[in-house]
C-alpha cells in the first residue's frame, strides 16, 4: 500500500509542471479572449483582427507543446542489448582488458562510432546494452534515450531524437505567443495602469497577463536562441558539455554537416513540414552521418593517443547529467569522460569490481 502511495505522489509531482503550464495557457485564453477582446476592446474590427491572429499562434504553441510531452523517446534496438548471461559474465569479469574485449566483440557489427577514452564501446550497466551514438541513460526515465538532449521537467519527458523538433518549436511558438500577447495588450495595460479603477475586475486579468507574457518571454528568448544554436551546429545539450569521442578523439563538431545539413537533420527535407509539429527529422535515431572518415572496426579501437584531427579537446568536461554506467560503474565513466580511476576530485568514490 505504501509503495503505491509513494509512486502516486511521485507521478503527481512529475506531472505538476505540465499541469501548471496547461493552467497558465487556459487562464491566458480567458484573460485575452474574454476579458480583453470581448470586454475591453470596443472596436469591432480590432476585436476581429486580434482574435484572428491570436488563435493560430495559440494552436501552434499548444500543438507543439503536447507533441513534446506525449511523444515517447526512441527505444534502443534489441540488437544493442546483451543477454542476461552475457551481461552477468561481463560484470563478473575482473580484468578491465578482458571487459573491453568482450564489449568490442559484442559491438563489432553494430553501427556505433562513439566510444570511451580507452576506445571501448559505451556500455550502460543499468540497461545492459551498448549505447548507440549520441545515446545516454536518463536516470529519471530509467532508460537509454536516442540522441538524448536532456530530461525536461516542464514536459515530464526526455527530449531526444523523436521529439527534439517539437521541443524547439514549442520554445519558438511559446516565445511568439508571449510576444504577441505583450504587444497586443500593451495599449490596454497602459490604459488600466494609468486610470486605476476604470475597467473593473477585468483590468487585473489584463495587467497580470501582460506581466506574465513579459516574464515568460524573457526566459524563452535565451533558451530558444540556445537551442537554435545547437540545431545549426548539430549538437545536443549533453554534447555541448561533453563532446562525443570518435576514433580520432573528442570532437564537439563531429556530427556537424554544415548549417543547412544540420537544420535538415532535425526539421527534415520537406519545407512544408518545417513549421508544423509533425515528425520529419532525418534518420533512424541510431546511426548518424559524421564529418569523420568511416570507422574501420572495433578491433582497431583502443588507441588513446592525442587525436590528430578534431577540435583539440582531449579530455571532455563532466556534464551535469552523471550518466554513470559502471564499467562497470566508475571505470566506464573515467574511460568515457577522462578521469583517472581513483581520482575523487568530483566528489565520488571509485568502486572496485567485486
């Protein structure tokens, strides 16, 4: 009984930001359409223009938001998962060299380019799978997510390959929604602010609506601009903190195909779908074109010499997403992120394999 109550409470907490955003949008509709357009605006043509422009922006904003919320993150293909016996044998293996060989042999025919600093395939101890390129484990969702960008509490979902386009559109249309409301209510905000009691109780809705639009608009400007930057450079939020590692070394621009190619990878080839919250991203979420030459094979991996090409970053910095699969534990993390075993500078103790 108790665990069920705890799960219910946790679920309610996770969905509370979504409920909050939905409530704000519902209230903003009442404040704008009813209190302002129907009651405050006296000119009929002005009412019509405001309502005709408002509703398409609202529809695109809500549509892209719910697409982000309810589009499930992409599952990792079954071929990337080890069997229970294979995973148990790997985790029982005391030799790190032997562990690397087991992982390399398992990943030999998988379409993966990214690896750890030691040259081993990236392995998720929680899911018992080889991570596809750009894939990371989400501790909130308890799953490996294709091209994971981050886990967003405001949508109660992981933002990744399947819904990243919707997330960027949600930010863009949300910003447009706030700008439109702020500009169209500015005249009546000034009127009610300066005339005090005139306008009845409805004036408080309009005054508060203007402040809310400005507040959310300011917060969305930087976030939307940052994700446009990431889109045009073909990076995820995680990759901007911790560049992916290729055979030639760490390279934050390893997946970059040029501005046009990067944009199309997220928004697709069909211009008619670019601005619609419809899935049109290119690829399967598992393998991605890169600016690096094709990998020869995992049997050639393991060279930890400084890269001959790339952006010169030899040891990627730690990301706020711990993504702490053990290789098993801290061993996998230092091989992927560049920390030496036994280094406790990050505040974490390294655990030895039993």
